[in-house]
DNA sequence: ATGAAAGCGCTAACAT
DNA sequence: ATGTTAGCGCTTTCAT
C-alpha cells in the first residue's frame, strides 16, 4: 500500500506539500495541487486513517450504537437501514464516515461503549436502545464525546435526543377510537426495559381520562415487540371476561400474531376488534385488513439525528447553530381498515 | 484521556514494560504485570487504537459490508442482527471488534470499499449483497485484504464464500408440490441483480424436469422482495388465463402481500393456492395460514462466516486449518399450513 | 526483566 | 509556495 512518502517521492516534492494539497489548504500552488490530486488518483492513494487520527486526535468517523442479537424482541430491523441512509446523507457532506457498532448480547453495553470511547474509534455517537434509566447515557455524559440519543430517558444529563411522538400517537389513537364509540380500549406494550413503554402507557392513561373512559389494568397487556408477542397478547385478550373492543399496539409487528390468533377464533380485526398499530411500515398496507398506524420519515429522522449530533460537535456546530436539545418527532395517522367499524 | 506514557509515569516504569505487560508478553515480571494491569484498570486506560494500528499495521477490526437505504427491496433486516451476533461470538475470542459498514445508496459500492481498504479501517471484510457479476469481489481480490462473501458469484476469484441452499429449497419444494399433485407451479423471484434469483430459477427449472412437469415462462414472476412485491405477483398471477395451483417465493416477506391480494378475491393460501416461502423467519408461523418455509440458524451462519474469514487470515488460520472455500448452507423444511391441500 | 529509542503515516508549526 | 521536522501513542528491537 502506498504512503504519502511514496507519493511525494513520485512527484519529487515534499510530503508537507502533498499533505497540504490533499487537504485543500490555501497556501499551495494551483498547479501543484492539481498534479498531486491527479497522482493520488492514479496511484490510488488514500490517507491512512490511523496516521491521521493519531496526529489530529480525530477519526472522522461517527458511530451508530445498536444492540445485536435480535432475540430480545426489539428487532428494529428495517428501521435502521433508512435511518442510516439519512444519517449518511448529512455526514458525507463533511467527509465523516458512519459505522455501525453492534454490541453483542454477550457483552455489557456500558463496557462496550467504554472500550469504543477509550480506543478513540469514533468522534461522535448515536445511541439507540435508550432505557428509562440508562447507564450508557450516564457514562457518555461523563466523557466528553459528543452523542445524541434516539429515545428519551429519565437519565437526562442535558444531552441531545430525539424521540418519536408516543404521546401524540396514544392520544390521537384513543381520541379516534373513543369517537368511534369504543369504551374499553386495551394497550399492548413491550415487556423490556425500554423507556417507550412507560411513556406510551402514561399517555394512554391521560388520554383515557380526557375522553372520560375508565382505566382498567386488565387491559394493559405486556409481551415482546414482535409477531409472537402479538399472538400472546391476543390470547390474553380473548381470555378476559369483559373483552375490550379495541387495542393499541406499541409495535406494528405485533399485529401479525394478533391477526393470527384472532383468525383462529374466526375473528377479524376491523370487524370484531379495532386495532391500531404504531409505525406505518411498508408492511402495514399489506396486512389484511390493512393496519391503521402512524407514518414518519425514517430518512428525515436520520437527517435530524445527524444534524443534532453535529450541532454539538465544536468542529461543525457553526453549520447548525440553533438546534434544540430534545425533540419529539411527529407522526402522522394513516387510516387503514383495522379500526374501521363503529360501536353502535 | 490517559496515554501509555501517563500510565508508565504513574507506575515509575518505562512505557516499554507497560506495553509488554498489557500485551501479555512472556518476558515481564509477574508482579510488574499485576501492578500494570491493576493501574490500567483503575485509571481506565485502554490503548488508543490509532497508535496501535499505525505501529502494527493491523486494526483488530473486521468490517461487515452492507448496503443501507432499504428502498431497493432487499430489507434483510432481522437477518443481519442474528448473523452479527454469531460473528461476534467468534471474533470476540480473538479480541477482534466487528463493525458494520453501511454503504449509502448515494455512493458506489466499489468506491466505498476502495476507501475503506485504503484507509486501513479493517483487517478483514464480510461481503453481502453479492451480485452475479460483482465488481466488489473483483476489486477485493486484487487487494490482499482477506474477505468472505455471503452469497455465491460468477465473479469467482477463488475467494471464500458461503451461500444458502437455493438449489435444495427449490428442489424440495417442487418435489413436495409435485407429490401433492400440483402440475402448474409458479415461481416468484426478485427483480434485482442479486445472484440468488438466477440460481433459484435454474434449480426450479431442473426440478420441474425431474418431476416431468412443463416449464412455462408465464409462471416466472418478477417483483421486489417485500410485501409489496408479493402483492404485485399475486396480481399478475390472478390475471393469468391458466392459473397455477402453487407458487414458490424467493423471499418470505412476499407472502404478506400475496396473502393480502388473495384475500381481496376471497382466496386463501393453503386452500386455493399452495404457497411455499423461503426463509422460516419468526414471522412465518404468525401468518394465517402459517407459511411453509425453510429454517436455518442465522447465528450459526454467522459463526461459520467468521471462521471461514479467520481461516484466510495469516494470524488466525492455524485455529481453522481445514475450512472449505465455498460452502452451501443447508436449510430444513418447516411444514406450515400454506401448502396443505392436495390436487385431486 | 527492564529501559531506551526507532519508527509506523500523517499534519502542522516553523523555517525559508 | 514549499521544505523540514516534531510528535501524536504505540509496539518492538536492541541494549543492558
């Protein structure tokens, strides 16, 4: 592999000049710059990142933290891809590379982050899998590495975050169902430690009150955020002596298992039970009946995450002067068939 | 952030000894080593990766290449997570970190890889999104960076690869459907450039011949590998004057849209049309009717990918002496309800 | 068993 | 505008 020394020798100029030319410094002759860039291109020279990082103390790399090993029911799969693309569309403007840092199930997330930070692998981090009490946030706040969290947390150290509008979704859903005459509305929330469950549940309660509906703890169902979880929830729901007429899901994947369990009893969403899912994924439309759920642009979310992060990084914040610290990402109702019917 | 110099000063010994102690060199006093490790732990010292990389010419990092921006219909989402976990379970034994390298839709994959390789970001690569003719493979073969491809390619430069058993799936499926009396069996393949489509289609043809069934090009349907694609395919299928009685899907996500379109005509998979999906994801069981498809352990696949890669890396190949270059990953039929019925 | 020092590739400060 | 050189943090060779 070719180094800057080789390139300089090849051109018969000093490595200093080569470096300056490649880094677009102003104090370099136009012709020289051209020659250098051309030679670099021809010989396929790209700066060794370790050399640069060591010298500059910066890696030009942003890390996107996730937890691998989808067994735990999050499986936010398709989600990430589009978000990643949005992130990259911003970072690429500043020649920042995005890498995904998957923390294995076998490793403690905080230990993992400690290693990443200490090794100086990235200049900034995007955090996911935010928990209600989150040691990752606590740790990162102590270091001075810039980061932005996807998801609110009660562990709030004045760090920037963006979260989905769980309140809005819960409220709009309950309002809508109440208007259709539903009195007993269940809610399916995830059983893991993520913060969103709590937020969603609280908004659900508030919205019930607003609509003069009674809260019944029997109607709060817990399961994992996937198809299986939906099946379990439908099963619990069917066993209730006083069944709800509607249900609100914290994760759209749950709909699959829910529909399945209903069909086993010859019941149908949108006829026997009103169902509202959470995120309007590409799949929502393909359910039968199609799932009423909430749309958001994941790519735009990625863009906003990137901009928020950059606004906290000294080298870039001039580009993004007035970013908010916390931001609730709006979601828009997409009417489906799954909550079509009215209660007399 | 603390450096090895600080640590050495703190302990009143030379940085050479500290380095040796931390790297488990034999020629260091037991007590010294203990003291160093303890101090490192206390002060939270972790070696700066750039410094190490620069000196050693190695990064102790493996890259997992993917293409971000799921619009293109691959959306292999949940897939990756489990594979990643398998990979990490192997790499962690050797203190190798795994990072995911998402190539944005806006960037050419080969250019992206060139940058990654030239910057010396990783010691080895796992390639995905393998194409029939794949410039990524061609490029990587020219460099001397170790890599393993997930997916076969006609661009074969004696590089290691692992691929799913498309032949086996096609053959078992056709045999099974033929045995149930089906004479007209359609196949839904992906419209992108990935190699798997070709392989799947060829095996399908071969298996038809083996079962004395006629090949009809009308029964080869193309669409994107997602719910939407399944909808489109069902639509095409319904328009055929001479409809097939069974269909084989190259991607299980297609089943969603297919079921949907069928339901719009009051048709049902497993009663009016036999459907066999590809991978038995967690979702398959949650379809109604449940989807006959093929199981594989993604975690084990990840483990095998990792081992294959290591077997080509000089520093590790002694641990994995006799790995094959190419390997077809077996898949096991899981009977569902979607192909239940018999043709008289 | 330990210390001293070279040098990996790069950028930036200083010199010219 | 260009050349020269120190030094980022680390490992490893050569002394001792």
